[in-house]
């Protein structure tokens, strides 16, 4: 009998994987996001980065916010509502490389 193992990655693991997927160094990611490398290092080690950071990371790497957080879209909307008090929808325009939070 074969046992199937599903890997579980933390948010910080997923941030690193997304950056590597985009073939970016920490320095390049920091420049792309307009922040210091130390901020990248800190959030790639911390499992609770701010949502605004996760949105920026998703836009910069082409990886979904949902995947970075390890949630489906419904979980994401719930977390956004809890943090902001405003229900939102997330829209990523890959052509523009921008991520927008829209009031629902």
C-alpha cells in the first residue's frame, strides 16, 4: 500500500518558493517592491507578514495571494474583512503587474 504525503508549507516557505519561482534574489525582490532587503529577509522568516506585503509579493512573482497564504479565496476574503473591516475582492492584472483590492 502506498501512502500519499501532502507537503505543508508555511507562509514564509511559500514566499521563498514564489521568489525562487520568479527567479529573483532577495536583493532583486527588495528593489522590485521598493523596500529594504532586511524586510524581505524578515518576512521570509516570519509566518505572519502583513497582507499588503503578501499582495505585493504575489504581484511581483505571479503567484496567487491565496497560494501564498495557503488559503482558498473564501478564506482570503474573510481574513481581509477581519483586518480591514471592509469586504474586498482581489484583482490581479498580470498585463500591468498590479494587484488591486476592490471594495465588494
